[in-house]
C-alpha cells in the first residue's frame, strides 16, 4: 500500500555546482550554510574564490547573514554562517543558519533556490540533516493558508539540495523526507485554529492522513462510551459536548509490524483544541495561544506518520490522540467534583485548568490494561503534553522527560536526552520524587487523589513533576513499579516549552527525538 507524502516542497538532489547545471535546472539562488573552505573549494572553485574575496574586505562576513551576486555562476548567493561554536552550542545552530538563509532567500525574491549543506563538523555528525530539517521548517505553509489561498500553498515548489559528499545525498533525503512527513502532520494539527482543528475535524484530518497505509485508525465519539470508559475525559468534554462541532474525539492509531515485535511503544497525547481554563477561566489575556494546547496529540500523530513511512519490522506502535475542548458554560465540570477514573480511583477536582491530565488519564489506563492483558512485548508507555507553564520556567524552550522506576532503571531518560541532542530536539531530565506523589494524594476522607491545587503550575513547587505523579496515581501505574508483579516503563514528556507558541510555527517536538531513540 502506498502512503501519502507531506512535505512543504519537493527535494531535488544536485550533484554539481557548475554554471551549466545551475542554468539547466533554473537555480537562481545558492544558499550556503557554513562556508568551510575545503568543502567549498571542492564544490565550486568559483564560489570558493568569491568567498575568499568577500572575507578580505568584510570583517563581519563569517558572523552576519549576507546576500550578493556571483558573476561566474550567474546567480544570487545567500550566505548564512554558523560562526564559531563553543562548548555550549548544539547542533541547532545549523538549523537556525538554514532557516535564516531561506528567510533571506524569500526576501530576495528567489524562485528556484539551491541549498548547499554543511559536512559533518566535529561532534555535530548530523549537521547536514539538521540544517535541511531547519530549512523545511522555514518553508512550511500553514494548513489554513494552503486551503484558503491555494496560490500561496508553497514558498517554493522545489528545493535543490547539494552535499559535499555526493554518496550521502540520497540516504540523507530519504531520512529527511521520513521525518519531515511527521513534523508536517504535527504542524498542521498543532497549528490549526480552534475551529479548523476542533476535535471532529482533527479526526477527519487523521483518517485522511492514514487512509492508504499500514496504520489502522479508530475514532471514538459516543459520549455514552466516554461516560462509561473515559470518565475523566468526559468531565472535560461535558461543556464542549453541547456544541456539535466541538464534541470530543479519542483517536487510536496502531501499527503492527510484519515480524514478531521485540518491543511496544505506546504514546498518549494531550489534544486540547482550545483551553479556556473551564470554570477556572484563564483571565488577563493569557488565553491567547491556547489553540496550541493540542501539540502533544499532534506530535503523536506526527510520530505515527514517521512510523508509517519507516514501517519498522519489529516494533509495535500505538498512538492515542485525546482531542477535547476545555470550554466554559453551564455544563462545564468544576472544582470539588468527585469523579471515579477508569482505574477505579476516586479523584477530587481541584482546578478545571488542569484538564490535560484529565483528558489523557483514562486512555493511558486503557493502554496499561492492554499491555498487561495482551502481554505486549517490552512495553513503554508515554504521555506527551503541553502541560505546564512551570516546564517553560524550568527549562525554557526544551522538552522535559520524567521516567518512572522501570523506565529510569532502563536508562531511558538519559538515552532520550543523548539521542535528542544529536538531532537538535533537546530534552532535560527531571526526576520524580516522593513529594510529587504526596502532593496529589487525597486530602479529604473518601478521596484517593487530588487532581490539582488552585495555583498556576508556575507558582507551584515542582509544578511540572506533579502531573506525572497524578497520571500514575489515577491510572494505577503507580502499582507497576520495579517491585511489582508486572513492571511497566512509563515516561511523561512535557513539551510546553518546545512545541512552539503563537506566532511561531509549531516545531513538531518531540518527534525527532522519539524517532531517533525508539525506531532506529
């Protein structure tokens, strides 16, 4: 079965920078990332000579973006230097340089650009891969603009790609296209406005995106099923459910490998299509940008698109998108409500703006049941969410991984961090501790778990670790630790800082890191 490709433009390998080749294929702009002398001399003596001349009279040439003409090649040159790299720089410098180059190329009025990628640079073995991914990030056109104004659906129809090592180009392009397909889907879902990507329309998009491949898609939309099997999700969905176009959806995507699976990866994503805060309404203008609160679920869909492209031979992958709008109205759930979760845990609501953990918990519990009942091999459960402002305060634009005992024992968090660093999708590792579980233990007689306090996470000590403890307590995963009869690896990923906030393009984090860690 064929699979649909999602890319911002066609990638065309280029094997030579000779003038005749450039003119034959109508390249009017060459974008150079990191003008290493030896590599540039091999690629084009004319270009190398011009760069030497530019350096001789421009002291800022290696530190500033520049645009100039190359007479010998009869085209425009955009140079985006990476600059001197110190101990604290990472491979993202190459993505940033490529984004700057493409931005300047667009402003220059280019019609057919060619990107000259850097070679491996010291510890940055994936510099070319990351640079090209950065360029494609810059060329992404939002879904609604593509739909509403078709003539603006592409910045460029194609992008030429040259690498100093010609033997690497085909493999590099295959890898980039696989990963970019996933990020493209994630950007479409994550960046769509609250109406274009309301839960029913997310389901429509996902069903279409996975219609022709090996991944099975299933959608639950019946509120009676939600009440019976996903009561915490339905609490959030109650107010939105009164408006047909806002009614919640739980979307399951499953890939079964052709060979016996050696491991199982299960991803549950927070898909809050708009977060008003509910009854604990977000006031003071902080509601703007809350259409991005679905980027966890968007990343799950994007990761499944990568799985569809790679079709790993022995990895079983399940993705769950918990799509819901946290609306406010006469039907909205409120603080002090007592709700029994799918796992039979009595939960007292503390703050309706802590809806993301509610939306994911019952689906996570269901996935825990599946791995136990079906004895799925070497399972690892994940929740992925733009969950807390505290995560942004703690680590800025990076993602955070929090492992339970079995995942930590397996060295997962550190391995994810190491692989993420190589591909420019960085993670910080946070540790779950006893106080995180104590914080969420029931405070009143008759309740097992307190959902949240009523301070913002940014004003709550350990504000990003606590929700992971809640997810374990509310699903029974706290009983699947190292000393249990059936230990299960579980990791919570808070991507509030790394997902990309309005007005920036959604990043697709943590697709690159997860693919590098769990599919290779």
